[in-house]
């Protein structure tokens, strides 16, 4: 069986689930998983895990992501992006210098709380929020703790026309951050209703858009029996985890998934990737009931 990670450039028009189904056909295996939903209208990096790599999906999903987004000031929408219907309208009659927008964006850097968009797949009492929205049923939306690690205005991106103001920014954010909600909040800080008019995901963990492959390229490689050329090893997907190099003496015990005495360098409640001679053997963490012991969270049959 094939094992590894494909750095996919997800095209506009496909859901993340669509991509998984297509990957199953290309790689001829059911063991395929994606690493974080990307809306159909959004293009960008979507790492796809094949075979044993599906075991690291939770660790790759829970990583930083980088986006390039466009904000449009002048009206808000029901969905907080360009696909929704207009709600509030307020013509932009002033021009914002670059310094003002840069300063406002800087205020969004750091930890904060974000209200989940009404048009989202987050569930409340077993029903998705967008189902409440479509049925016009009031519902209290959950709040999430998020963190904006970096945010910056993109050069020469400010445009004023037809009573609107548009500009682009790049942001690196924690798991669960809604960029469209961030765009709406940026608009509020500038005194205008706003929405996200464009979005592209440029990086997930260590996977970048300029290194990503397309479905067209995958089809060509499949015909040439060269799909292994676009498969990254499992280590690439957990490179953000600290590593513990396993000795020859402990290798077999790790392969058998045995508990071990906790090494001095192991921090509590933090997963470590266990490697031996460049090969990923397992992911271990301190035992929840006995911190003097480490136990396996995932083992890999490679």
C-alpha cells in the first residue's frame, strides 16, 4: 500500500470531501483523509494523507495556517463572504492611508475570541449552524479562542472605487480561525460593514502553495506510474512536533507499542515523534495517570 502526504493545490469548486474521493480513485485506496476543511469557493493548500499517513491527520489539522485574503468595505453579507446576500450598506466616502490600515490590522494580532459564523458547519444541539440560518431559526453561536500569529497588509493592494474600499492582507492563524469573520471584524474596526471578497490558503504547517500539486498533474503521474514523486514522508506532516531519537535498544519496544520510562527531556502533555535512523516509528506522550511513563498515541507500520 502507498503511504505518504500529498500537498494538494485544491481547486475552486471542490469540497475537501470531493478531493478525498478523487484521491481514493487516483491512489486506489480507501485510506485517504484531508487535514482541514477548505470551502468550495476557496483555492489553496490542502494536505491529503494516504495510507498510514491518515494516522497523523489530527496532528496536521491542529497546526498554523496562512491565508491571503481580500476585505471589501462598504457592505456586509449574510455569509460574511462574497457568496452571500447584501445586508448592511454604507458607502465609503473617505480614503484610508496605508498607515491607518496597517495600524488597524496590527491590533488583531494575538489571542482573542471569535464568534462562529452563522453560515458554517459547526454543530449546536446536533444541528449545523447553516441549517438554523436557512430555516431562519435564532440560535446562540459558540465562541472560539483563536490566535492571529502574524498579519500584514499586502503592498499596493488598496483600491477605492464605486463607494467601496478593497485591500488584501496575509495572516497566519491558529486552528479554527474564520478568516471571513476576521474580515468583518476588521471592517467594524474601520467603521464600515465589510465582507471577505477573496481568499486563498498559502500554507498549512510545512506545506506551501508554491510546492503544491494539482489534480491534472496527479493524473499525468498516475498514467506514468510515478505518483511516488509527489508523496511526502509522514515526518513532513509532524515536523512541528518535538522529536525523540530512539536507541537501537528501545526500537523494538516502540515498534510493539510498549510503555516506556519517561525520558528527562519529555515535557508533560505534549506529543513527541519517535524516530530511529530517519524512520518515524510512533508518536508518544506522557501517561495521563503516571507522568513517569510515556505511552504510544500512534504507531506506524511502515
